[in-house]
C-alpha cells in the first residue's frame, strides 16, 4: 500500500478553515430564513429551483437532482411546503408514473418575499468579506470543485469556467 498523500501545512490550514465554513454557513443561512420567513435554507432552495424552472414545474426526480436530495427527503419537504400551499404535486402529463412538483402562486409570492432578506444575508455572510478579486477566485474554485463533485451537472449549477 502506498504512503498517504498528507496535506501540507498550508493545505491543512485551508482545509480546516473550509470545513469550518461548511459547518457554520448552513446554520447561519437557516437562522435568517427561519426567523424571517419560516423556511429552512433547503426549503428556500427547493422553491428557488421551482421558480427558475419552465412553468415553475419539475418532475420530483429532477427536483431531487437539482437540490442534491434523496426522493424520501424531498417528499417530506414537499409535504410541508404543500401543506403551506406553496407547492402542489400533480401527475406528469408526459409519464403516468411520474409526479411533478408545481409552485403555486403562494409559493411564488413566498420566494419573491424571501429573496431580498436571503440575498442580503448571503451578501453579509460571504460577499461583503471578499474583494472583487476574491469573488472571482471563489467562483473559479467552486467551479473546479463542482466539476469533480457533480461531473454529470445534476445540480445544474451555472457559471463560466475560469
């Protein structure tokens, strides 16, 4: 067996800082959205994916893919959003076996109302801390990581290669 490729001190420091961001950022995003809009970040993300889809409609399997969710988790969250009147499930007109998630007018109003506070929180937590050059670097770094983590492009993350 070959010797592990240990991290250099610089890599270790970068990794520990990055891991800390991965731990802290989700709860900071959740906190604002739950406080202001009674939505978790995942619920917001799910509604955002529907809001950007043609006809504000996606097959449940496609919505699971775009949100990197399992179908059971997605179904549970859609149940809650459906109970709130933000989403409806309807049979797919193209495939009797499939179900579509459709954003309702109330769901559209919810995402439109939630977006300004969410964007301000993202700006405050992330972008206000970075220079324009660092934002470009962050974009390039995340683009490179996504090529490895999501090579099929399931999450449909847009962005240009650097």
